[in-house]
C-alpha cells in the first residue's frame, strides 16, 4: 500500500475536505489535503486551499515507533491490530 485516504468529506455540492497520506517515489511520507467551500473566501481570500506536509524517508521509522508506543500497550493488542488490517507478521517464542 503506497497511498491511503484518511478522510474525504463532502457537504452539499460546494464543500469538500480531503486528506491523504502516501509514500512518494523518494520514500518520503506526504500528507496532502484539500479544502474548498465558501467559508474559505473569508479565511484565505480564495474558494479552495491545498496543503502538503512531508516527512523525509529517514524520519519515518521514528514516527512509526512513536505511534506504536502511543497506540499499543501490549503485543497482543498490536497483533490484533495487524490481523484486523490483514498485515502479515512472523512471531517466535521460546
């Protein structure tokens, strides 16, 4: 999986909010968002607004490890999450 949609929300025909995350060709993690609606004219002077947040490839492991630490308290919780999302893993014990 190289790209996911985090949210894609529409209200009426003129309001749209979307956020995606992807790993680009350099291995960087890129969040890109798009918002449009009449209310943006008051905030930014334009009907739509696009934005990007990029984390370099060499920093992704730091993000991953911190997210795992914040999200899971046990290995059982982590394995259940992997299974729920159809992510293969190996396990070993002795």
